[in-house]
C-alpha cells in the first residue's frame, strides 16, 4: 500500500513501532489499480467515484461486513496474525465475545433481547473458523458497540489505526490507515478506508475536495468535524483501540 500512496510533497510517514497495528496497516495488500468496488452480491457500488483503491480482503457473500464491521475486520486480522487468543469484540448488548472461548466450544445465541450461552463444536483456531466467528460478531455488533470499545483521542494526536466513528442508527465508521506529517510545518495528512451499506469491498477513500492530494486528507485544526466523501463526522468523533 505504501508504494501506491506516497506521502504528499514535503511529508514523511509518522514512525510506527515494529509489529504495531499501524505498521501492519501499511502492509495491507491492494487489488490492481482501477478495480471497482463491489457489493457482497457482486453488484457495483454506487457511486464509483469515492475510492482510490480496493483492499485485497474478502467481503463475504452476506450483507454483514459493513462500516463498523470493516474496522472490526482489520483490527481482528491484525490480532489474529499475532495471537488469535487476543481477538474479542463486544456485541451491541455489551457482551464481550472472545474468539478463544468461541473456538473452544463456548458459543452464544441471541434470543430476543438476551444473549444466551450455547455450546458449539470445538475447533482449532484456523482462519476459516475465525471468519465464522467474525460473521457472528458482524451480525450482532455495530457502530454503537464499537464506539464503546474505543478510547477518545484528540484529532491533533491522530495515528494509524484510529477510527472516525459515529455510533447510531444510522452511524458510520472510517479507519485511519496511515498518517503523514510535513517536515517543516508539521501539517498532518491521513489515508482513510471504509466499507459502507450494503456490505462491500473495503476501499481506500479518494479526496474529492483537493484532487491534488489524491487519497490523502488534510487534518484541519481545531477539530470542527471531519468530512469524508460519504459522511461528516462531528468534533470529537475519533477513537483508538485500547
């Protein structure tokens, strides 16, 4: 991804620790330039003008991997690549579902407003079982639950892996893939990625207002909100995984 999106002139990428989430995001694979964004059913997203690239990550055949789910997917894939037992996410109900419990046979079912423990087959922590776990999380999690899991962070302190998020119905979530800083002025620029409704390819967003920046967005301070091609986030709607 870094070769496809060099920093704006005069900028360098902010440093990230070896093995960090931010470093991992920079290594995400992309589909060939010019690839269209498609929905989970294979149809084209409307419009096709908001993306600069498409991540090489499956969407799945169901209408599940929407905006918050895409953020969950990226964070979960990073954790899975390091230690599958680290993976856990909250449902909208507030129940915290750990992948380690799930693949060891401790599943759940939702009955009305209740989340009830239910035994399930014991599995090995393979990527195939991990994807089945994530589909269950996607079904019962969303922007409200994800917003609870994130620690608020000031826009001036934005880092790769942070998330713009508005918890609600509707809500939206956009992942900060990368951050660059001008070596003289200190001005910051960010790369963003999202899925949307219906479930669709996770895609790098294009900057529609400043075409010379391509996919980079200028961070404007003070925080008066942040506009992306399909959502305007309110001031203070930036969070970080803890």
